[in-house]
C-alpha cells in the first residue's frame, strides 16, 4: 500500500470517528439542565407561594444537578413576575411558581402586558393550600355565625384584608361574601405580612389568610381561626370547620400553587420539570414541610393543568363579575 493510500485511509477513518462522536458531544452540550434555573415567584419572600417554591426547589436542585434560584418579583398582584416569565426565553431556564391569582388577573386588570393563556405552559399544580378566616380576639367573635351576625347587624360596616386587589385571598373573601349575603369592604395590602399585622391590631376586621403566615398566631392566641375557605378541612387545623360546614354553602375556594413555564418551552423540558416536581413531593422532607403549612400535595399532567387553568380563568371571570369588581386600569 502506497504512502498516499495509507494517508487517505487514515484520514477517512478519523473523519468517520469524528462523525460518530459529534452527536454525542452535541447531546452532552445540550443536555438539560446544564446551568442554574431561575424560578420566578411573583410574591415577596416569606409568602406561602415563596415557601412552597423553596421547598420544591431545594429537592429539585439535588435531583437535577443544578441550582434552582428563587427570584422574588412581587407587586401588582403577581403580574410583574408573570410578565418576566412571559417574555423570558422558552428554554427551561426561567420558570414560575405562582398561585391561583394567575387565573384571576385576566378579570381584575383591564389590560395585561401578556396573554395569560397564550404565553404560559402549565407544568403541574404543586399544592392545594387552604385559606383560613382569621380575626383578632379583641373583636370578641368566636364563631363564623357570630361574624355573620355582626356583619348583618350593621351592613357595610365591616372590612377585610387581602394580599392585593384580585389576589386569591381577595377572591376567596369575595366568594364568601356573596355566598353569605353580607357587605364588607376589601382593604388591599402588598402581601400577607401587612394584612396579618392589621388584622391582629383590630384595625381590619378579618382576613382569608394562607395558613403558613398565621399558624403561629392562631396557636398562641393572637388570632382566632373561624373557618377554612377550602372544600375540606385543613390537616394543620383539623378542629377548624370549613365555611360550608359553618353555615355558608357555596363559599368554597381552592387556593393552589403551581409551576408554569413560557409557552414555547419544549415539551420534553416541560415533562422533565413535571416529573421532577412529582419526585420532590414524594420526599419525606417536603411532606413534612407541607404538613406544617397545611398544604396538600397536588399534581396533574401538563396537558391537564393547561385545561384546568383555562377552565378556572372562565369561572373566576364569572365570580369577578358577580362580585361587581371593576378591573384595575
């Protein structure tokens, strides 16, 4: 064999090996995830949504081999954080953990800088977390029926706190108000921290709060828990009746927290994120943290969650209209 022939054969062999290795190199370079993932939470640090997000992110980081970085973007009832996700690159490196406020904002804002349906892909719900109706002991009201009696004795004299106009805490209170046939005025705050402080002081009458920010105050007697707004009792407060059990049927409100991604995120990445959430929820550490929050783990396949979001946007639109709420400009 001539030298030229041997050189040509060696070159051909090298090219064949290189061609075989290129797909493997490309796959390794493009493997998801290969850098930290930003998790936008549209509420302040310490909120229930933030606590749930951090519990999940810790376990997902361990499983996925990359850090999930929580980025709190509070304000405007969650819409600031929503916009940041809607306009992010759909590559799986920016995701969102939001609450049921996500399906409320289309009805409570006249115009949004994003399309709530078109710009987001559902990954999965993470938890169903009951709101609890709390009141200061200084009000001398110990049951839900006593609260209703006080509201009906002086129509329009009562008020309630919410974590912002159009938030899930606001809609829970509005649904309760409609079902109970009472009058009360919404006093919106930037988050649960301020709302709880004002209710404890007695300056605001009551609040449908997520359990996490008030469980300590309930246990030490600084707040009285009258009822939970969920369809069933909360595991963290088993002695507290639901609003329906306490005499106000039709007042149930499902406060959930879930994960979403920009709408054009590849389906294999969406499915991977879903599977990682499910895996995290099965760990003893997350189960323990959820139990302390009164949160129930809850998941759906991405396609099912998309359908749920679409249906809830419609049902919340009906509730907002029935409550006579004017969209914010």
